[in-house]
C-alpha cells in the first residue's frame, strides 16, 4: 500500500505549517488563552486558508476533500497546539453532509465552508460518561417544528459557537437536531479547559430546533468517529513537536561538562518516545483510512486507534516532562502546554479505558489472530 502523500496534500501541509509558524506563535496562543481560549479572528484565518471548507461538498461551496486531507491539516495544527476547534467543524460537516436534508445543508454548509458559522457537537451529558447511546435530552414536536430540553456539558467553544448539533430522545429513539445559539431557551456558561481551550455548559429549555435526522445515533457515531480521527492526527502533531523540543533540550542541557543527550539511559528513553510516536502515527493513518468503511467496521477501527493514541500520548507527555526536569512543569516552557494538551486529548471522545472496553467487547474467541 502506498502511504506517500500527493503533491496537493504536501502543498496543503506546507501552507498550514507556514501559518502555524508565522501566524500562531506561542505568544499569540498565550494571549488567546488569557482572553478565554477561543479567538474568532484566528478561526477566520483558518477559514481563509480554506480549511473550514476542506470537507464540505463542492455543491455547497466547499473543496470536497477527504479524510486524509483533514488528517494532514490536523497534524499541522497539532504542532502549534492550535486552540480553535476545527475538528468540530469536520465532525459537524460529516453529520450534516450525510444525514441532513437539502434545506439544512443549503443553509448551513456554505456558512461553515466560509467560516461564517461555527457548528459544534453538544452530546456530552453528566450521566453518559462516554456512551453515545445514553441520552436524557428530550425533544417534543410543536406546531413550528421541534423543541428541545437538555443539559449538555463540555461543549467546545459553546458560548462562542453559532449552532449546536444536539442528540435528544424523540419517540423512544435518539434523533439529531440543530439548535442555533441565539434561539430562545438557549443558555450557555463558558469556561476555560485544562489545555487552554474553551468549553461551556449548554442548557436548553424548550429551545426551537431543526431536525437533522431521526437516525440520530448513527449520525452521532459518524460525527464522533470523524472527531476521533481528527484528534488522533492532532495528537501526532503535538507528540512530534514534543519529541523534537525534548531532544533539543537534552542536546543543550549539560551536566559534568557534557550534554545530557550523551547519557545512554536518556537516549534509550528518547528512543522509546520516538517509538510511541511512530506507533501513534501509523494508527492515526489507520483511523483516517477507515472513516469510509461500514459503520461497524469503522467504529471498531476508531476504538483501536484511540487506545494506541491514548497510550502513546500518556507516555510521550510524561517522559517529556520528566526529561525536562523542573522547567518541564512551568507555564513559561512550552513542554508543559504540550503535556496538558496530550493529557486532555487522551480523555477527549472517550478515554483509553473506555475504548479498550469497546475493542474487547467486539473481540471473538480467536481475537482475529487465527481467523
């Protein structure tokens, strides 16, 4: 199998990397964190590069590209630990593009492509943990359409987004709805997250909503799997930079008159970090390649990828902090921010233990070894 990227994908990578290097410096990121963790101007710059339109169909003003192109973009954004939730854009685009009716697509997909509208998932409930089929939100049909009553937690940039994709119970099954933030009955309470990004509590009280699909669980699973693949690629970019910065530190830091990079024990630990990075990279490719597979196969593949990525993120982050010594946990040193980002990513879209349970629940007696 050919894992080389096309010329167009390499050009896309270079364009995003140049923006990260020049337009999203560590100093700018610190300013955004201090201001709340989301910058509409920075998201607008991503949209100007065409990144919000990347996976939107051409018929709706997008570029009509696929999962591999999105993976390339997210990996480069990970190198700069970019806070703006582009992964949510790809997740929302996947759900709307495959499940929404023509009217909703015509209204929202062009706005998403242009960066005018930020649409995010609002699926997390306190009792659900990471299970998508646990949903207490209620939808009721009205003369004007539908009304939702729900409380959703840790909604990415929830108090800044323009609309939410919200799963809710309708007629004994989970359906997926779109709710505008400016609608009546919508209340948000924003807060900063551990990695510096922004989240919010979303409260809906008989809020008017548009029905995306009555097959809400399938649509939600697709959106979440798209988000997992994006998070895996983003994590690879973060880990790649973490390994590079740690290696630079070991080459510069001296003890007994020599660089500590010459100490055999530390060289072995760096080799282990590099190995975990490459394991994660291969599983990130696997995750993106499987997004087009049938739903059951896709879900199993994304769970496997998240397990490996979770293990790699924890190992690389912890080793980087330990090898950096006391400076590794200071706010002024970028490694501490890499570590916080990797720690939060490990728990995003389901932590390693949750996905390990998903993998094990689908194992057969042979576990696929002798089949």
